[in-house]
C-alpha cells in the first residue's frame, strides 16, 4: 500500500477504465477511441481508494465514529478524493507534481483521463432540508489531487454533492458554446467549459468525504497531416457543428444532465486556440502532444468538425513588376462523424488525417477548343494573378488546336459538348441553394480557400417535378435561353448560405472552386472567382465571339456570357 502524505487537504480525481469497444471507429478518415474518464462505480472506486489509502487515513476514518443519522448544524468539511490511475506514465506522473504545468484533466491516447482540482473550485452540497449550500473555495493539496470544501448547514451521511464547473448553479450546468484552449494537450479549461460531476458524501459530524462521477462528455481531437501547406499554417480554432444541441444550459438533477438544454441551446461548439504558443499540426502520426479538447453534451451526435487554419505565406494575391504580394488566408479542413454516441464521463479520441484537394494545372480552355489553353506550353503557364506568358493562343491559324470552336450550330461539338447548357445553368442558379464552405485547396503550388456547393440537377429535378434532360429546353422562368437573340441581364443568385452541409447532404450537391482564368496570356481572378464554360454559344449577338458561362465567387453564382477566347474551366459532373 502506497504511503500517502498526511494532510487535511483533499481533492477530486478522475480515474479511468479502459473501454476496448471504442478503440476504433473510422468515419471519413476519422477514428474515434473512447474510454471512461472517471471511476464510475462505488465498488471500483473503493477498491482503488483502499489500495491507495494509508493507515493514517483509515485511523482517521475510524476516529470519526458517531451516528450518521444525527445532523450537525455548523460548518462541515467535505473532502473530494481521486486517485492517479495506475496506467499513468512516469512522465505524466512527474508533470502532475508540478502545479505550474498541470492541467485540470490529463488524458492518455486510447485510454482514460485523470482530473485534478483547479484554483477557485467550489461544490454544492444538499443539506438535510433539501436545500443546496454553496461551499467556500476549496483548499487544494500541492499535487491538486485533493480538495477540501467548507459549507454551513446540517448534513448527514449520504448527502449529495454537485460539481457544476465555473458557470453552473446547484442544479444547472452550462456547457459553453465558446471554449478556449491555451496550449496543446492542455485541458485546464474543462471546468470553465462545462465539466460537471455528482458524488455521495460519506461521514458524520462535521467531516465528510466524496468522490465525483463526472457527467459531461469529452472529445480529444488528434489531427495529423503530411500536407506541406498545413504544416506551414497555424491551427486557430476547431468548430464542431451538430444536428442537435450540444451546448447550452442543462438541468442537473438526480445526478444526470437533461437530454436537451433548458436555455441558450447551441448546435455549435467553437474551440479557440489562444495564448503565446502556436498550434501547428506538423505531425504525420497521431500525437497526444498535438491534442485539443472540448466538453460536449452527452448524446448520440452527427457532427461536422472544421479545423480552421491561418496562413500568411502561401496564398499569393498578385504579381506585379516581379514582386509577389501575399495575403492572410483563413480556411478549413472538414471531417465528418456519424452517430457518435457520447456517454457521460467518457472521453473520445477523434483522429483525423488532414488532406487538401489539388486542382489540376493545365485544364483551362478556350470555348470548345480541341486542346487546353497552355497545351505544349504549360512550363510557362502563369500561376499567380497578374502573371503573363507570351505563348498564349493567338488565332485559329497560329494555334489551331487551342483556338475556340466556331460551329455552324450554336452548341459545342468538342471539349465543351458535355457541359451544362445555358438553360440547365439557369436552373442551377435559381434553384441550386448555393453554400460557400471556406475549405482549403491548392492550385499550381499555392494555397487558397473557399468552394461553392450547388444542388445537382437531379436533386433540383426531384424537388421541382422535372429532370436534368428536360431542363435543357427551358429555364425556371420558362425562357429558352438557347434562342435568345439579344443581350440579356445576367441571371444571378446572391443568396449564399455559409452553413456547412452534413455528410448525408453532400451526395445531392457538387462544388466549384474559384479557379480564375486567362485572357490574352494573363492570369486573373485565381482564388477569387471563376467562369465555367457552358455548351451553348450565343445566337445572333456577339458574332462568333461570345458563349454562355457560369460565374462563381464567394458572394454569388450567375449565368453570364464571355468572349470565347478566354481560357476558362469546364464542369461536367453536375447532374
């Protein structure tokens, strides 16, 4: 039996039990492992406590004696006790002895967690009249494994103790929608973010002991990456979005949190990284030293997890006179979790391999040209807005395979023949319910952010009693824009949602990125906007120089027309 230091100061602890059933659950490249964060049963706790108690503690307990049914109306002392679990490594144990570097909860990947009292902690105790008494601020042992709390009132053996964190009351717990972490692998914000627990005090006279069983749930995020640009960026926040409420003010009665918040319900929890230490994800393997934590309401949750990064070095704005100007860029890498069953008192490891989509370089075309805009000249292709290369296509004679098509009819016959036609694009604009997502992506060796999600024609057709093929012949306003013979105002949708789509919604959408384009050899609009070619040229206006296109930027989508000698992208996966 381990000899424990003599002290009148005692605190709470969170023990652990391994839960192998949660050691792997991969969803969209994310793995969740779960384990108990606290000792859950009286038997289990008693076993650990007895194995760790000194003879002095036992003697003290025996000396208390007395009839537990006799309440004493004075100031009583309540000692919260918890043990460091046996699996804790020597390195972690050494850290726990240093209050300057301790955390309120420490966690071992794939296993449990251990909780420690924090300066300023208080508890609530229910007295013999059924009223809740708020304790004084606890006195803590130097290793923060014990806390002693004083409260005035009449108490008996078996009275209930509530710990409701920094922002709770006797019977409410506030799980914060805005949480903050000051350093990697630091869960010292648990109490402020909504940690809570219940215990039963045993003792008599004016001396009682209790152990908390914790009732919130906890997520440990463990991102990793091999992406060059992510490693050069700072992780600024993690945003967790659910279909149900995961934060708010919860009723805390009978030792359980209410199923739903009673006020201030929120479907989003945002964990902000603050402090002097930069949060950099530069590990290609799961590393607990790179972890981040949130408190979350128990329940079965379907989640979107958005990792927000800031980059100041890799997103060019323009090149002018040989000088490149870079802009500050913020964007996300998004992962999805389906039906995560968050049990009270358990911590869940969420691993994620963060990757970026790279859009191909040489995929810009004049309208319906046989070959790409920079075909055979891709080595000199400008990659930054304002960049210029003289070997751009200059005419049907000089650049026959790269020059735009001039068919006798008014629809594409070559590379653009499988694009949407102008009427289908009108359906996308008017009925596509566009969503802008802030997702990070790469193009030609640079980093950008933001894509537009638009409902597929099949989804739109199911909602409007039509089909993608039928949409070719009339737009939603019953106009057939294939045969419009004069200039027409753009068809525009500026009602852009910034709410992310859940995984089960994605199949009904496709996305387009603002990939910019080229005009007479000069790059423009990369990372800001883009026009995509349709299969339809204009009829009887603009000569042979104009074709319909689909415009995208973060504020709007539109049907417009462009000179066919622009080097633009095409999209064909829209049905």
